[in-house]
């Protein structure tokens, strides 16, 4: 079943934005602000009604347990949403099976029109060949990208651990970063506190 035009003024036009830490490294083009501007401009130019943003900042596309995504899907399942617009398919998700399920089954089931601007995809205009060839291939590439990034990040952190390098972005309590370096040094200002905690633990004390 193909989604209808859904120009009912009472239905929500959901503008969904997502940015992960990996995406953030790719530059400004994927920033939340850039996505918001692009989606709003597109929706206004096409005179879509009742615009509402759903934004997940700092969430991987492989994880569908995102607050705003879940809120949007609740609105979809309750019949409140007529159109869902994203910058591209990967913003919706990077899991091949789940993203394909959303685009090809869930959205049509609830009569929701889905638009991915940069992928030039609009479920209202997509023909049978597009749905059955282009969409799965695009989702497969997005899935592969997510898995590749995950493998590279694990390798990077393993390398840092093996070489005694810190893996956290900030120095944890009790340490400080050496000026001009990523090396961690003991923070003498709070060293006594850490020693007291360690001593208490050795004596069998706990937070209970």
C-alpha cells in the first residue's frame, strides 16, 4: 500500500533529525542545526501542515531506542502523523532490517508519507522498482557504514588501552591532563580524598 498525500491540516508533519558522535566528526553538513534548517525549508516550500520537530542529538542510527524517535513513532501509531521527513534515510536509522521495515511496512500501514530529501525519495511518488531495488540497497549501505565505524572505533580504543593511553574525553576525578598533552597525571589537590576512599574500602566500608 502506498501512502497518500496526507494534506490533512490536523495531522503532524514530523521533521526528524538525528546526529551521532561519529556523524558529528564528518562536519557541519550533518549538524542538527543544518538538518533543522533543511527540513523546515523543504516543509514550508511544499506547504506541509502542522510542522513538528523530533530531534535525537548524540544517538547512533543503529540504536532505535532514541527518545524523540520513540515519541514520533508513538504519534505515528496513534494516527497523529501524516508525513515524516528526514535529511536522508540514514537519519531514520542505519539498521538494514529495521529501517526497511519502517519504510516498506510500518509507514504504509499507518498511511504515513515518508520523504528522504537527499536520497530523492518520496513514498508518494516511488514506483515498485524504486521500492524493491533502491531502498533496500541504500539501507544496506547505511547498515554497512554503521558496522564499519563500530569496528574501527573498537580497534582505536583497544590500541589506546594497549599503549596506556586514556580512552575518556575528560580526566576522571583524581586525575588531570598534562598541559599540552593527553597524558593523565595525579591531581594532587584531591589525591587525599581518593586515598581516604581507597582506605575505607580496604577496611570493608561501603556506600550501603
